């Protein structure tokens, strides 16, 4: 369980304020909203990258957790993942195991890494340099690394951005099948509503709606995104 007490963050003319919030064990939560509404800020605050806010993971306060505790508790897939040095794809994904054993890689770590390479459809790139990959390929590599960290909590900042349709659906199926507690910022409302249990909708640094996916309505989307919405049974259509 992730428990958020009242948290607040201000940068220039932007301010994010969140009241009490609880994410239950194994819950899949999508953060939705327009660009600049605070989705990435919320995720970075959750990981302690923007100060130690009043957040608890399974009863343990974030501010009391050292680096190793954090690395064994949650993994982060950043919005713009990048690696400067020319590590191979295998090396990058295996880095997720560092928190488990401090870099003393075992055969079990290698086996787990190959499992992630296969799951994320990047096994064929295992010997390629990360710097040689396309943007979408890099994102799949970094997602594989985050899952390879094998933590109970995952924070994913736009996990399917830049991915083609097939790989986007494959990533969503991986999220569906995972037993981890996952909080992810999303731009695709239809994918979010189809694959996440709960939707937190933000606007101008505030939570406007916190709803179960099956209870999402066109009126909610219109209010948050300032668009006209038509809906069918499975999809929402948008008109500017």
C-alpha cells in the first residue's frame, strides 16, 4: 500500500497540492490529464526525487528509507530515459538487478534478464549498444530494466509514449499480468480505461477526479481536457 498524506510542491508559477490518497496493494492506477497538469511531478514526488514528501510504502515513511531501501521497494521508468555510455541492451536491463545483489550478478540474475528481454521483445537487440536504438526501442529496454528490478511498486511515466500499436498493447498486457502495484501517467485515455483499475484525473496541479475505470464518463473527460467527447461501449472519441 502507498499512503499519501497531504503533499505540496511549488516551482515557479506551478503548484501541485494533493490531499490524502491511498493506493491499495496490487492496484493499477493511471494518472491522466493535459500536458503540464502535474502527472510527472506527482510521480517524481512519489519517488522522493523532488524532496521527501509525507508518503509511506507499506507503513514505512519515504523520508526514513535509504537509497537501498528505496531501490528494493520501488522502480521508476522515467519519461525521457537516456543512457550516455554505450552499454549493451543486456547490460542495461541487467542493471535492474543491482538493487537485489549490489552488482554481484549470478546466473539467476542473467536468467531473469533474458526473461525480461524476451518479455519486452528486445532479445534480438541484447548485444546492441543502447545508443544505437530508436526512441521506441530504448523505451522498451528501460521498461524491461524497471521490471527486472523486481520491486513490489512500479512508477511508470508515459510507458507507451513513442511505441507502435503492437508494442503498446504488449506493454499494457504486461501491466495487466503483473502482480505489482503500478502507478503510471498516461496520455491514451482508452488504453488507460481498458487496462487500469483506477483513474486519477488531474488539472492544474489538483486531483479533479479519482474514479474506478468502469465509472469514467464523457463529462469527466470534457471537464479535465476541455474537449467534446462522444462515447461508444469501448472507446471515447474526441472533437476539438
